[in-house]
C-alpha cells in the first residue's frame, strides 16, 4: 500500500502487487521509459513481458510502473503494457514532471527517478532497470546531468542496473554519485561495467558478490539512519556483451550526429540510443535486452533476500 496517504488517490497498485506487499513477499519495480522511449515496437513489449516472467521465475512479483491517462500505475496488466508499448506521444517522466502528467491526465514512461519515487510510495525496495542516467558528455558547458543521480541520493530504493549508460561520462557520473553519498556497488567485479560492455577504465567504488550481502548492506544503512538509495552495477552476461573497444567508435559517431543535429534536453538519450542501434546494425538492442533480463534476475534475488 502507498506510504503517503495523500498519494493514494493518484495511484493504482495492481492487486497482485498489493497482496505481495501486504504479505511481505518480494516485489521488484520495473521502469517504463525503456518501453516508451528505449526500444521499438514490438521488441519493447516482448522485452517487458519477458522481464516480468524472469522476476516471477525468481520468486518475486513484478511491478512495472507507468502513468496511463493520469493514473500512476504500480503494476500493469498485459493489456495496459501492450497499449503503452504502442502509445504515440508518451511523455518521458522524471521528478520534475511526474505530477504534471498525473494532474493533466497524460500518459508517460517513468525514468529511473520517477520509478524510484513511485516504488517508494508503494513500499517497494528493489528496482531493476537497464542503465541509469548520469552526467552527459560536455556537461561542463551544457549542465546536462540526469535527475536520476539526485533521486538516488534521497530515495531509499536499491537500483539494479548495468551501470550508467555508456553514452554518458562515466567518470563524472561516479564523481557526482560520490558527492551525493550514493553507494555504487559492483556485483562480482572490481571494475565498473559500461552498459553494453562488461568493463570500463574505472574501478568500482565497492564490491559485493551475493544478493544476501547487498540486502544486508541496505538494511544496515537503514539501521544507521543513512538516507537515500544505492546503485548496483551488474555486468551484462559475457555472451551478450559488445566489447568496449568496439562501442567507443559507435558512441563517438553517435555523439557527433547529436551535435550536428542540435539535439538537446530529454531527446538526447533516446536519440543517441537510436543512432547506436543503427550503427551496430541492431546488435545494441539485443545486448540491451540481455542486460535488462540479467538485472531483473539479480533484483528479484535481492528482493527475496530482503
């Protein structure tokens, strides 16, 4: 059930999710911008359905979060998910405009930040995504820094990802997270993964090797009164990765296209991802799906350990 009484009139918690939370069974939140802005149809709907299946296979209940016609949905029916996957003009929702979409009865996919807010309102502690937003290349002049980083510093949800999206400035993203006091934990590795690739030039700030240890860390932070969430960086499976040396060229080309076309603001990430999909002849999409599935599996195990 929602933790804030005033939020109840705006939120629809799916019966299955509500029952699991009431019984203290594991629940995993899932975002929806990957459906509305991250992948083309029908791959987006197929991916979302498969990710929900993986969460169930690991003994947890999936709760895909989105705003549909002004209702903040925590858990979607199959029909709602399919409609969202084909929706045109869906908003890309973060902290700044989540309430706007609800008030104006709009439809939108929730980013990491917005999904964390909704998950926390519903009482969900674990959230699986692909990659978080972060500090964009050239942010020293554009000031383009994702609201995901501030959300991680304030909202007590474990976010399981494949690291920051590799199109970002990973080094600066790690610096901002450190400044905000956000623990960044690499799962089973000493180096930060880079979304499509298992490695990057950057050392992982922290390392843990089991879902139980991650759950214990989360509980200990709460016991000590330390606010905010934590980021789990889970490397993409080796069989599905695109080596960083290959991706660097594609990312550089996509960045040049972005500058050439004058793309700014919220359009930056989906435009870059679309460019990279074309440059990799579709390989980036297959890797993206694999890493999301991998993150969902780990998130469900963490939720179970909690």
